[in-house]
C-alpha cells in the first residue's frame, strides 16, 4: 500500500463553551432552527471527496483533540464544530468515553446538516512518548505564598488553585514543569493498554489508528502490533508517527 505524508493537522485543546444538552434530541433546544439558519448562511461547502482521496491528493485535514486530552464536553463540542467545517479525520485519545464523545459530536453535526462523516482515529504509543504524559503535583505541598506560575502558563486551564491538576484536561505540554519555583511538579508517562486498544478498534465507530513510536526499539513496536492482532483488519487507515515525521498506510 502507498505511504503518504499527512497533509495538515489542527491541534485543538480550547474550550468551545458550555455542555450540549442532548446532541441527538433537539426537542429541548429552542434555538435549533436559528443554529441551522446560521450554518446555512455560512455556506458550509459540500465535501465531495472521501477522506482517503483527500489523503492521496495532499488535502487531508485532521483535527487533533489530543492523544491524552480527555475532557468529554470539549471533545464533543470540538467534534461537532470541525465536522461541520469538513475535516477528514478527528484524532482522539484511545479511551472508550472519549471515542463516544467524538461520535456524539459528529452525529450532532450531521443532525444539523447533511455532511460527510469524518474518520475517527485513536492515538496510541508503544513506549514512553511526550504525547502520553500528564503533569501531577500535590496541592497540599504548595507553599501558601506561592504565586502559582504553573496555573498562569497552563494553556488548557488544567491547574486549579486548590485542586491541583485536572487529569482529563492536562495534555502533557510540559509548560508548567520548568516554572515551578519549588520543583513540585512531575510528569507521569504511560503506555496505552494494548488489549483495551484492540477492543476499541473492533468497534464499528473507529476508523483509523495512529501509533507513536521513537523507532529506536523495534521490539516494542512489534509487541504492540502483535498485541493488536486482527483488530486492525477492518481499519481504513494505519498511521505511524516516528519523531516528527508522520506516515500513513491506507489499508481499507
């Protein structure tokens, strides 16, 4: 199968507002007709090419929710908005509740206007990777007079004055690590469970996988790939991210 460099990716971790009520039942949303009217006025283009055609033509656009960003409300809202924008793929954490949120957002968008469904991609790692870490500290250990620079530099609003790090919002950017004047913050890395990943891939609402690897230890990549077994058989796309280069293999 041909190898292709991904054309364009959009990392997005910002909140898009309050929680949607019921993305598939608009009887309790009096403004739904106004929303539809706004969408029609913006003249959202009808996407004629399939995601794989976009990839082959170099026009591929992927929304990156984050390999370990797990704020379900934001993920659902982002998926709704970017489905309406016509992205080819939505990349998210390999967690069942996150995948559910992505699909809810997609279906909410398609309930508003008839539009092509983007692929849902999950991201996993075979070994330690900066995309798969979260900040952690005990807020009780923080001195009372600390100016909390960590809270100020966090782009995801994942650090609270008294609650420490909100794990579901932290995506491991690392900005907080060097600014702590007392060196209280540590980065916790993890590897996604291969069995749970295989179960996700066997669902009918996951279309693709992106595997992050350093490329330095072929044995750990082989272990992951072997562990996934036949769960990849029905995927439309397998992407391998090595260092800063991303290649994909269309298998669907």
